[in-house]
C-alpha cells in the first residue's frame, strides 16, 4: 500500500475556481457595506431618539 501522495489533497470547497480575468464585483459589495452602515446609523439614531423621549416623558 502506497501511503505517499504526489500532491496534497485539497478539498473542493477551498479551491478557487473563479476566472482571474473576470471583472471583480466590488460595486455590489460596496453597496451592501454602505447600506449595512446606514442601517446601523439609523438604528442608533432611533435608539437615541427613543431614549431621549423616554427621559423627557419621565422627567416632565
């Protein structure tokens, strides 16, 4: 039984089969990243507004 392999075994999930000459899709990635950042900022702004409203109602 031959236990030595001429090349290391690679898992098919780790092999990059994309065409290196194909254009990169950075445009869509940047839109997704920008929308994620915008949603986080909107969430923070809504949280601050609700907190300030609760504070005013409690103290008022």
